[in-house]
C-alpha cells in the first residue's frame, strides 16, 4: 500500500465501530495496514468491510478498532 496520504492532508488515529467506519479508513490487522474499499450493511447493525486486498472482515456493533483516517485540509 503506497502513496495513500495525499499532500496537504491531516492524518488522525480514530476508534471506529460498525457505526463510524468509513471508506478510506486504514485499519491495522495482524501487522498489516488494510484500507477499507467498501462497506456492506448487515442485519442487527453489523457491517462487512471489503479491503483493497480483497479480504473481508465482519464487525459487529460492539467491535472497536483503531484506524487511521485521512482528512483533507480546508
């Protein structure tokens, strides 16, 4: 994964849940940085995350993960 932070962007570490996760968030799993490419809403508030690598991760309403989020400067 190279060149994912655009010039002039702010990078913040945030805690994400099934409610707050967004496309573009980078989540570290097993020592690998995985960027969320797509989100699929599941029953009972769960979400399935599709990463750029093609891997899937299902998170439930109580799942909490640390993520890096790129925010553009204004």
